């Protein structure tokens, strides 16, 4: 067996009286990839941060033993601990947007680590930084070295973050959800990069993730965390063959499977929504008089149809214009041109008043369940809002009844109506958002990435809920997502968007099993699969 | 009974806040924040202090005519009860609890000879035969008697209410907050009574240059401070909120127009505007002398206009902050969700934007409140503040400027205005803090 690099025994972290990490023990061996998997709030990030002593002051940490290469980490003074962080243990955070300093060039930010840990000359540091940028495969490093974070794409920023973490030549690299904020194709590249670097340097990688499929390709060993406890530690192969703990099984079962699209019933129904040549352009203005010099073509001539009671999935990476399209359809963003026929009625020809009323038929559910509800309104009022606005004739008593019924439909307790949104978990909030959309009895709901902010098991529940609602009420969905596995679960038809245009559309089985366009193929390849 | 302009506005304000309070009590989902406020010690104690201040201010806002001998003057209910304080004026400065003037004068002795020394005061310590020996003992005894009397009034009151409270509202006696409150009420009643009792014999906070009692001045200033703080805020708030939210929400030309208005207003020195409007009011009043035939009417008009112009010049800062916050909020998904639900824009503004900027409004209003009271002092310095005959902490501080330069120093005016102003502003700050914490649902949960 390999040597133990990091040994943790009996780590407990508590905030006030709430225990977040409860007596966990694990080892990370030299040169291996150790994955800590769990849902949000299970304490996986906290346990990593507590090893590096990066937790806020109100956290109470107790540990029986914490050894890094045989040396006790808990006995090191705070002053000397700086020599551990960065030099012995590197850390890559989840969000590359907020973890880089926007007013420093990326070269300076990488050099900073080396200035702290090594006694290099300026020329040597420059050479090292240059090497690192090459190492993390950033194109044109001689130019990029003097650029600022905002000039880089998300994937490149994450590469810079990795370069910074590598600058101290650590023995252990902790990667805290390193790809969650990235697109699928980029995600695959970053993971590949981490793997190559690990092979070259022989350092240990401690990967923290919620994504079992991703972990299955990367990790040597997997530990599953639930509510602050490690419930199972196993070899990756063993884990996916026969996981032991019931929670691990539950996680595995909740994984959306790409195979679920096969043999879906196909029947044709009347068209509900017909979009032709839809365009949304943003003008680029320059000069003193703000003349329009050019346009950003966010959505560039999109056409599609959606049948009654069916689901059309709109797939694409961030920035491809899929959200803009969704919002443009219900006039939250003004369109540039194109027609939208809803039930045979052209939406742009309606009077303002009729347009307001047609909102009852088309509703939207947003991605982020945290920002899509007014934090100062009661859940009951949030759900009631649409009823009040569109059906003012409904009296207060009837409205209360309807709200109670809606909450029941989305499987929330009746008492929720008198509580505030922040008292609910992410999945419950998304249910409230769905109830709000359902309140006005729409025929079409535009779901803008409704599950991407949620944990896997919760995601599966929300998708089930949406499916059931479709069955019982015959609602159509325009399902905007970047996750092809979710598409396979829910969609009848798929449209793939790339740079403002739809490049491929068709029945879900056909697109996912035999894609015609190269980009679709690329997307499919990038999806992490178990095994 | 005479109702001055500011009186009327104060009554309206008090009525409006009572109605608002009543409305809030009716709503079931406000029960939790209200409970949280009532459970907070600092919050309730500062509320109690605020109510005490407002009570004095209200007493001072009930004006009526009173004939005294051959002259008729307008006095307030407070003046009526504080008659000894008002009428017992000395010749010039005297220190707190002193029996002598603060400066030496030629004294004519009983036998007709003259001597150079500190003359006895007309009222302060006049009952003492040999003040040098008896004074300290007398002050302490009188203070103890006053305190005991005040305390016994409080205890009598409690005993009368005891059975009622004990049987029906046990929590009003037992909770830690209630205990703190009762202690503060006890201290307030006892100390107030002690001060009133002592004021019959001494000038508790000394006298000023023309021999007026400083304690009386400080109490009278409470109303001025409250009027300036609250009326100015009432004028400033609607402007700042309406313009700020509209600019942020509608963008485009609405935003441009509003931004131009406040940048223009900001670039004119506000002192200029204030001076101009105060001078205008004075000219108006001297042209319509028959309508402003008494001193108090004139100073009231000037106070009202000061509030008005202060309000008009001070809304820009808050407006800009609200605009920025609204710009952020309008991109929030819940605003878009409301739009998708066909909610009218005016409703979105009131239901989604306004409640979410209230914390900024509350904080800046409380901070403005204190800076307004101070602004009044600064404006008095260049003679465009409140009327010099109006009692105000600003005027007291302004006067203290010269007093501090004297040798020996006359410190009590400054100290009195400082203590009163400090306690009012601190109470307002702490109370606003509690309210803000209680009404923010995210914060309320953390039980902090």
C-alpha cells in the first residue's frame, strides 16, 4: 500500500450549537485521487477548509489527529501555518470569477505565491510563471501573463486558479468543486488537465464534488458524506459495482441516465407554440452620441415548434443565448424581430392589456431558487401574486383555498404559506417557484435551468414533480438546460443551441443517440459517465 | 388654544405613526418581528427613552395664550408646568447648584458699604443663610428627598397595578426585558422628579449669559430637535424614495432627468439655498407683520421653513443610494417573475422594490436625524438656523463657542446640550437598529 500523506482522525466542526462535520476520519495517500462526495450542506467543503484553518472564527474545530506526512498539523502555530498553505497544500475554489483579484494581472497573482514561498530572483519567477501557464495549457502564455482576469474565459480563469495552486509545488491539491461553475465541454478539459498534472507531478489530489459521474472517471477512492458524517469509503471500482450504504445507493439511483430517452412514446399533437426566425440583438454603442456601431447577436434567427403537453429541451452552453431566448419569448427582454405564435395568436400583435392577460398562459421558472423570490414576502403571498394580478375577481377566501391546493400539488406542507422563503431548502424553494407559476394555470411553462442549482437527489424529485404535473394538467414545457442527462429524462424533443442559433433539433432519442452535428457530438462526449 | 404650523404637523405625524402601528399590529405575519422587538432589551429601553422625549416634545407643542398682568403671551403646556424654571432668571452666568453668580461684581452690603465679590443669586440657593457651609449638605438632602418622592410615586403606581398585572399579564413582570424596562422607568420617574424638586431651589444645570436656566433651555430644545429631525425627514423621504426608485427601475430618460436634478442640486452649496430661503421668509414676514404679530409665530415659521429647505437639500444622497440598490434589484429574478405574472409596474415597485430598500432608508434616516440636529447648530453659527429666540441645542452649542473661550470656562451649556442630544440620537439609533434586525426575515431567523 502507498504511504499516507494526510491522515485525519475524529474531525468535528461546529458553528454555535450546530455540528456541521461530525467526527470524520479519512486518509489521503500519496499520489492518489481521493474524492469526497456529498450534497450541498453535507459539510464536505467545511472539512477541507478546516484542514487548512480557513474557517471563520466562530467555528469550533476539534480533532484527534491530523497528520500531514507524519507531522501534526494541529500543533503548528498560526504563523508557521502559512508555510503549509500554498506550499504543502494547494487549494482550488469553485468559482473562478470571484477567487481571482480583478485588479492584478494573472502573472502577478501566480508570482505572488512564489514570492511568498521561495527565494527566487525576478527572472526565475517569471520563467516559473511562464512554465506554469504552459503547464495548465493556457494558449499564448506570453500574452496572457499580462492580462487581467476579466479578459479570460471561465475555463481559462479556472486554469489560472490551478496554476496559482500549483505555484507552491504542493504535495496535496484540494479541488473544491473545481468544475461546477463551468460548461460541460470545459469541465471535461479541466478534469483532463488535473489528471495530466497529477500524473506529471505525482501529487495527491483531494477532489470535492457533488457529481458522482464526474468522480467515477477521476478518483481512486471515494468517500460519501451525509449530514456531516462519512457514511462510506470505498475503492471507486467497488463503489460503483456494489455500494454498501443505503445513502450511496440512493445517490446512485438519483443519477439521471442518458438511456432513459430510449423508447419514449411518440405521438403528434396540435402545436401550442410556433416560433419563427426569432432574433434578439443587443446594440453596441460607441462614441459621444452613442451611435450603434454593431450588434451582439444573442439569439440569431431561431425557429421551432412545441406541441401541446410535450417538452422541448433547449440545450447549449452558457452564453449561447438560450436564456435570452426564453426571456425574449415572454417579453421580459424585447425581441428584435421574429414571430411567436401561441395557440395560433401572434403575441406581438396583441394590445398591452391582452399581452398582460396572456401571461397567464405562459409562465417561467428561474434557475436560482434563492434570488427568484422576494425575501420579504411570505410564501403564501408569493404564490398569490399572479392570482391577484391576473384574476383580481377571485376573493380572498377562494384565493387562500387555491394557494393551499397549489402547495399540496407541489408537495409542500400547508403551513408553508405563512413562512418566509429563506426558511426553505433549495429544492423546496424551487417547488414554491413552480407553485407560483402554476397559480395562474398556464399552458406553457418555460423552465430556465430549474435544476442546475440543486443537488442530484433533489434534482430527480423536481423532475418527477414536473413530469407528474405534465401528466395531470397537460402543461407543455420549454426546458432550458445545459445538462444532457436531464434532457434525456424529461424531454420529448431537443433543440441544440450554439452561438445564438439552433444547429440541430429533433426527437430526443434521435439527437442523443445519433447526433448529426459535430457540436452535439462534442457535448455528448463531454458528459461524464459512470464506468 | 393656539395651533402653530409645526404643532399641526407634529400632531399629524404622531397620528400617522399611531395608525401605522395599529395597522401593523393587525397583520398576523408582523407578529414575529414585533415579538422580536419587544424581546430586545436595548430596543425596548431606547423606545422608552424615545417615547419619553416625544412626550416632552408633545407637551411643548400644546400652545395657548396666557395673560400675565397686562401682557398676553403664547406659552406651551410645558412652559405652564415649568413656570418656576421659566421665570426664575438670574442676572447672568451661574454654575450648576451654585448660590452665587459666576463673575465678581460690586455688591452693596446691608450697611450700605460696597465690596467686590460674588453676589448671591436671586433664586438659586436663596433659602440658604450661609451657602458656603450648608450648600453641599442641602443639595444632597434635597436630591435624596426628591429621588425618594419620585420612587414612592413609582412604587405607589406599581402597587396599584400589581394585582392587575400579576393576574392577567404575568409576562409583563417576569421576562428579562420587562425587568430592564421597569428599572429604567423607575430611574426615569425618580430622577425626573428629583430634578423637578431640585429645580425649585437651585439651577440644576446653571444659568446662561442672560441668567436663564440651562436645564429649562435643554428641555425646550427637545421639541426643536424632534421637529427638525422628523419634519425634515418627512419632506426628504418621499422625494428620495420616489425619485431614487423610479430612476433605478425605469432607467432611460426618467433616470437621466432625475440624475440631472440631483446633480444640479448637489452642485449648489446647500448653505446658499438655505440662507436664501430663510432670508426670503424673513422678508415675507416683515411684509406681512400683522399675520406674524408674536415672537413665537415668527420663530415657528422660520423653523418650518428651515425644515423644508433642509429637506429639499438633503434628499440627494439617499436618492443616489436607492437608485443604485434599485438598479441591482430590478435584475433580480423575483422582479422578472412578477413581470412574467403580469403584475403591474406600480405594484412591483411597491411590493418588491420598496420593502427591499427599506433597510437602507431606515439606516440613513437615523444617521440623517443626528446630522440634521447638528446641521442646525452649524447653521445657527452663520445666523441662518432657527430663530435666535427659539430654544435649540444648536443655539446652545453656538453660544457655548464664546463661553468655552472664557476664563474660567462656562461648560454647562455645552454639556447640557450634549447630554440631551446624545441620549436622543443614541436612543433613535439603537431603536432603528432593533427594528431593522427584526423586520429582515433573513436576519430574524439567526436569533441574534
